[in-house]
């Protein structure tokens, strides 16, 4: 019995193993793909680069999750007014102050 596989058959086997999961996912999401395509054709969906990255926009980083005490340098939750370690008043840092 010959156990050697020709290089062509080896490439075909690898291609089938790699492409099969991709094809399965595409078939699973086919209805979603059709809905996105329908919205795009009707003008309901804007896929231009400007819709993803508007000019002059900055990411919304939100409020800080912690405040460092200016006196003892302990970490405190952002909604606290006083340090839980030393009792000093916490003042959130502002971007505009120097």
C-alpha cells in the first residue's frame, strides 16, 4: 500500500481543510449578509470611511475609573470625594488646568 500523497492532492486537502470553516460561517450568516446588502443598496447604511472616522472626532474615553490621592498617592474610586486611606480631599484632574 502506497502511503505517499502527491503534492497536488496535499494542496487540495489543505485547501479543503482551510476553506470549509469559512464556507460554513458564510452560510450561517447568509441572511445577515443579505440584510446588510439590502440596507446598503437602499441607502439606509453608510459604509463610507467618513462614517467610521468622522473628521475631527476624538474617542470618548469617559470618566476616569480611579483618582490618585494627591497626599498619599493611594488609588480611590472616581466617585469618592475623600481618600479612603488618609482622608484628604480628592480633586479630579482636569485637562484644561496647568
